[in-house]
């Protein structure tokens, strides 16, 4: 170790420590002046505010920690919906951009260029304040397929009423585990004997048969509840029964998935284009059918290019879902860093918890991605 | 005449297929066209569903009939190759054509035909189309926010001057080319800051920054006469000395008097807004985030463990949190970290927060470029006896930065698209102004026009940026 290496490190360390020391000293002084003591005890206090939309039971008598959970679950809900739709749209558009059909390729390109170059916040506002406000009132809504009602107050869809839901869920989990075993068995069989097993058919069969058995033998029972219009007062109507998706959730999920889909489409396109032509020709020349070429040669290589940036986009989508605060969808930022912060005034604690939550989420995913990248990397000798 | 087999058109009866196919195709397009532009239903005599799908079926048969490979007719071959390769493609092409024809009339009528352009109040907008009078009335606010009308020439003048100074690089002769980097990295940001501070904000003439600039100018002028052997020590010590002398010795008495001299009326940052604020915020964030990101990326690849781990921690922290929480932090949490008598302007806090946030992304992009360079480049530079800084400035960074132009452009685009988020701290740029205008009781119900207008503005800005970055990429592309 020489002097030239130690000095810059020491200097950086001293600067960092000084900055942190300065901040924490000031924070202490400020909090003393305002009579606040630092601590996370407030999480168990009664929150006494209401949340418009929540997945778990919640009202003002619950604790701040429960409010935090409500926000977190809402964030996860909109992220999952967004990720599913963004993936579907993204893959379709990405493939359309590779189409030999000029019209299709152009349409996809226009979509990508247009939605990518407009700020996400603007898109959320557009859907929420402009597009969804043009929908009819509940009493004037025309049913879609007789059971779906798209109104200005939200999207009303039929709900399932379950008996013994847990048995049904167990049967689905059992089917998934069984599929894993079948796949492992098929792989082993192919390596030993060279024969292929129709894994896909067996998997679909398992996924249908096991839940079906739970209906027939396990006492699972589901009935469908269709939303029915109900008059609240002379001019105010709403729907009763069924499931209500609030307009905030719809516009947020719509904007998030349309925006992120453009980036996923580009990832897909780059991935498929990244597989060299020689690979396809080589695969065809050893006698694989076009389907086999796609399944065994192109897709494994394309996925290797597609998956890392796409996961990044999923992460971006999750982080972008915090824009929900702008249209009052009760997500983590609005419920916790908004309302709870206003009520308690504990800026440092609440902002740090919120940031830590997002940080945990993204670091977990990036650790997983690093592991996955290492696993699928081509092993060169 | 050969036998006609309509299931598999071939070249022998080319014209028979061609005429029947083209006439069927044009008939289908005509039906849709008349239906959508003049609401004439040619097929109303048929039952509902069939009448609905008839154009599709006719067009599909038409396209099938003209699908003749190597016909020798140039136009036909182009059509077949591009939109009519097989049945599935033909169907999709037809659907797209019909969708465009169907959506044109409502769009046209909303945007132009039924739209209101004249007038300056809500009553003028009686048509069913867009109310562009709304945009016209509020245009000033969308561009300048709450900035006083009489003073808006200051913003215009500053932007024109800055655009002109920014374009200097295009006209630089060979002799001055080598100073361009210095100009853009150091001089231009300082000039930009002075413009914003004196002109747009109307700040007092003597403040901390002015002493610094005077000190820098004086020391550079004297610096020309100092032997190069001592130059480094000279520039480390003298500017700071002059600054301290100026501030605390020479001008100390007059400080209070001079501090009051203002050339222009003071406009506080809370009143700034609209598109000009979007430009100001993205401009400064863009300038600051690049050098910070550069140093972070070098730090992350450093051999020195403390610097490396501090950089990693810093980068991963900013990349892991959403921007909106960072802005929350800067508005509600950051004031707690400052001494009570110290106050930092809202706009400055926002610019610092966004810069640090984007710097982490820039750092990761540049790191990608640094990693992509072959080891040989480092070894070759070291074998010539170059030190760490010399190696990076002259060998590594020029190549690495060239590689990452698209990535950096994407980050900058993301930055511009993130600026509307500053509504969190109460600064209203163009999207914020739209939301304010929307709630004005005189102008209720024109949300759509506002958002369409802002979308077009942002689309133009971002699309131009991405095309420019594409050109840069092509210009600096080097084969290796």
C-alpha cells in the first residue's frame, strides 16, 4: 500500500462522514426544536383515516402499519396487472415489428415511437381525466356481453363466490408441482433413451383435471355474482354485487402497460434479431422442423438476450406505479408517504420506510437477475 | 384461354385474376369509405352480421386473387411482397386499412372540421370538435407559467441567447475545436446559470457566485504569465485566495449596498412554470448529471475498495427508489437535515435531486461502455507510461463514451420525460399548468384538448432528441 492509494480513499471517507454527520446533527437539533422524538413506535398507533380501495380489510381504527400494508398491496396489485398486460402487448408488438408485412411493421413502429416519447405522467392524466371521463354514467351504461359494465364510476365485472376456496388453491398448487415432476422425468427420459414425451399436453391435462377433481370430490363450489344496478337516490345510481375496479386503477394500469410495452417490444425485437442467421440455417440443415428450430435453437438464444432488459422494465414499471399518487390511487406513496406523513409529521421515518421498501424490492430482483444471468450465460471453454 | 381455377391463381390467366381481384378489393374499400365518410350503407339489404363483415370477405377474396408470384408487373409485385404474402397477412393488412379509413373522419372532424379556433371564452366553443381557443387563451400560461406577462421577454431573450451560445460548436474553426469540451463542460453552464440568475430570476448583481467568477477571471488572466512548472499549485491556491479577499476584505463594507442592486424585477421561482420551466429543469439536470455519473462510474470500477463500495452504494440506492419518493424526500425530509437558518430554494433542491437520481443511471450506462473496451486498451495505455487520469482522459473515455451514446441519449430522454413529476413539490411545468387550467371554473371540460396539446409538444421534443442521438451514433460509429 502506498501513499497515493490511501490518500484519496481517506479523503472520500472523511467527506462522506462529514456530510452524514452534518445532516444527522441538524436533524437532531431540528427534531428537538419541534419536540419530536425519532422512532418507529407510531406504526402501531391508530391511523384514523380511510382508504378508498383496499385488498385487505381496513378502516380508520386499524394501525399505521396496516395502512402501510394496504398501500403496499395496492402497489403490488397494479404492478402485477401492468406487468401481465405490458408483456402481452410488448411481445405482440415486438413480433409485429419483425413482420414482413409493411403495414403491420409500420403500425407497430408508430405505436412504439408515439407512446415511448410521451411522459408517463401525461399518459396517466390523459386516461384518467380525459378518456375515462367520457364514459357513460352507471344508469346509461350498456352491458358488454351482458355482464360487464364500463362506467364513469369504474369497471364492474362479475365476481366468483367460492366455497372451500383453499382446497381449490391447493389443487392448483399440486398440479403445478406435478408438472415440475413430469418435466424432470421427460428430460431424464430424453437424455437416457432419446424419446420425447408430450410434456405440454400432459401439463395442460394436469392443470385441468386436478382443479376439476377438487370441484367433483373436494366440495369446492363457485357461483357467479353479476353486478346489478341500484338506485341510491333520485339521480345517483351504482352497481351492487360483483367486483368493482375503480377508474384510478384502470387508468393507471392502462397507462403503465401501454408505456412499458413499447420498451418490452424493443427488447423482444432486439432479442430475436440478435440470433444470427447462421444458427437458424445450421439448425435447418441438420433436419429440424421449423417448429423445432424455433423451440430448440432460436428461442433459448433470444430469451437470453430478452430476459435481462425485460426484467429491468418490470422493475421500472413497479417503480413508476408510484405515479399513482398523482391521480389519488391509494398506493404505497399516496397512503403512506402522503396521508400518513401529513397526519404524523414524521418525515424522516416514513420517507425512509417507503424508500427502503422500494429498495428491498429492486435489490432482491437484481440479485435474482445476477444469479439468473450467471446461470444462463453461455459457458465457453 | 386456359381453365380458371380461383383457388390457386397463376400466371397463365394473369389479367383475368388481376381485374377480378382488383375490382373486388376496390369495391370493399369503397364500401368502407362511403360508410365512414358519408355514412352511406351500400350493403344494408343484407342481414346485420353479414353486412358488417362483407367488405372484409370481398377484400380478402380480392387480395387472394391478385396473389400471383413473379407476375412481371412491378406494382403488383411490390404489393404482394409487402402486404399480401399469405392469407393471414392479407387479413391483417385489410384490417389495418379499414381501421385507418374508419378512424379518419372522427379524428379529422375533432381536430379540424368541427373544431373552434376563434374566440377567447368558453362560449366560443359550441361545436362538437376540439376547442383550440382554449389552448390559444392559455398558451401564454402553458409556456411561461405564472411569470408576469410584461417580463416574459427576459425568458425569451435568455433562451435565444443560450441556444445561440450552444450552437457555437457548429461554427468553431479547427483552431478552437480543442477548447470546445472545456467550453461546453465549464464555461457554457456558468453562462447559462448567470443568464437564469440575472435575467429570468432578476437576482442582485453581487452575490457569492459573482465573487467566484471575478476571482476565476483574474486568476486565469494572471495565469498566462506564470511558468508552467508552478501552474498547478498556482491554480490550486490563488483563485480561492482572491475569492476570500474579494468577499471579506475588499467588498465587505459595500456588500449590503451592492447586494441590493438589481437590474430587473425579482421573480421568485414559485412563479416560474410552463414549458420554459421544463427546459430549465432538464437543461441543468442534464448538465449536472453527466459529470457526476462519469465520476461515479469511474469510482465503481476503481481498485480502491472504499471508493468502489461508496460508489456502488450510492448508485444502487438511487437506482432502487422511484423518482417521486426522491422528490418527496427533497421537499419534506431534506429541510430537516439543514440548519434552521439555512434555506435552499425549491427549484435548486429539485434540480439537485433529479441530477443525483439520473447520475446513477448515467453511471451505469458509462460503466457498460468502460466494460466493453478490450483489456488491451488499458494495457497499451499503461505500457506507454500513462497514469490513471491520463489513461482515462486520452485513451479510455473517448472510446467508451462513443460506445454509449445511445444509452446516454435514452437516459436524457427519460430525464426530460420525468420533469413533469416536479408537481410533487408544487412547481408547475406544462403538465402541472394543464391540471391547473383544467380546474378553472371558466374553462371546465377541456381536459382532452390540453393533454393532446402537451402530448404533441413532448412528442416533438423527445422524437427530435432521439433522432439527433441516432445521427450522433452514426457519425461517431467506429468499426473495430
